[in-house]
């Protein structure tokens, strides 16, 4: 079986990619349990990533890892990488780069958002979430 990537106004037509080729991009999909292939799609913190993501992260950690906004090369490189990521995500989401917030992880971001919005909540207000929502939506952050 093969899939053809969706064309967008900003991209050139891509070649058809086989399911097998896509699976090779995700090393975790080669895992077996009791002789059966498995994949664990257990949310943002545990969903498998393609090999290319791990390689880029590896390169960053080995060669560019630094605190932001300082006057030394790896810091400047980190700033450029973050700005680039914001621009790419903004383009993808039809937003502006200043509307993109990056953080340590979704749990931390959700706790920060809840604290920011919580100031407007009153005693009898209700917030509805589903069992499919992120676990941080129903868990209290450490006080």
C-alpha cells in the first residue's frame, strides 16, 4: 500500500511513499511483544517519533545546546533554532510567530495556561473536559 502526500499551495508535489518506507522512519514500530508487532500511541509524551526527529535532537544536544539570549555562539544558534521553529509552526497554523508558545512539555504548558485562565474563574464556574483530554487538564499542579 502507498500514500501520496497532500499537496499544498506552498509545497511542490511529492513522490508517493510506501507504508513500509514510512514504518522504517519510526524505529519504535519495529518493536514486537509476545511475537506481535506493537505501537504505543499513548499521548504527547510517549508517542513515537521518526528517526529524523531523533537525529536533529541529537545534533542539537551535541553541538548547539545552550541557554537562550546570551552572547556566545551556541546561545545565538539556539535563539535562531527557536525563532525558526516558531516561524514554521506559525506558517503551518496560519498564525504569527509571536502567537506560538514553546515549552518544556504539554503538562507544564497546560498547568501554566490553567493558572493564567484560572484568575477569571469564580466559585460555581464549571470547566468541562473529556477522558480524551491531556491528563494535566484534570490533575492539580504541585502547589
